[in-house]
């Protein structure tokens, strides 16, 4: 009987996202057409960006998690190409705010 409860508990623990946290994304300026997807795992957040513009965009991505200082990442988005930018955090994550500033 003990093994049944243990197996059920393990299956439930693996099925639920244990370290899920909300991710807020803000694109600056809003006139650029950029598709954004996010991934969150334990103490890491990542953003998948795809440019739908006809020109090359130079973007700065900043991840903010509470008291930690944001470290900006610089990437170049080519039309129709996907780029992944990630950030590992040393503290526990409650909410991540991602700011994307392109020109």
C-alpha cells in the first residue's frame, strides 16, 4: 500500500510545474512587430523572440527579479529569425519582468 501512495505522489509531483512563476513582457516601443514567447524553469527565465519587421532590429533585453540588478543583453534580430535570450537568477523567483527595447 505504501508503494501505491509513493508512486501516486511521484506522478503528481512530476505532472505539476513545481517552480512556475509569472513572466511579464513589455516591448518598447510598441510599434515594432515582435512575436515573444517565454519559458520559466527553476531559477532561469528565457524569452524567444521572432522579428516580423522587414529591417534588422538592434534590441536590448533586461530581466528584473526583485532586488537583483538587471543585466541587459544585446541582440540583433534579423527579419523572420528567432533568437533566445535567457537569464539565470541566484535568488528564488516570485515574478520576472522582461523589458525589450528595440531600435
